[in-house]
C-alpha cells in the first residue's frame, strides 16, 4: 500500500531527496512515490550507500563508537 506524504507536494524550494536502497534505517516502503513529489523536488535512489555504508567498526569514534 502506498503511504501518503502530505507535505511533499507542497515543497516549493528546489529539493533533492537522496536515498540508498540498502539503508537499514529507512526502508524503501517509507519513501514517497515520484507522483507524490512537487515539481521542484527530485528523487535519486542508489543501490548501495545506506546510512552506515561508510562506517567500519574499527574506525568509529565519538558517539558512534559508544563512547
């Protein structure tokens, strides 16, 4: 079932939505369909590069390392 995103059609400022299909935090089902976007909004979906794609366990520092 297609989720409704009532605020997307009202975006007037040029906006780029960037999402990776392998993102562990935001599933593809949560994304708006392109028919729900305003004329000033573009959506780009990459196959890889989810939220933690650039993090390796041995290189984390600060809050992301649990310190």
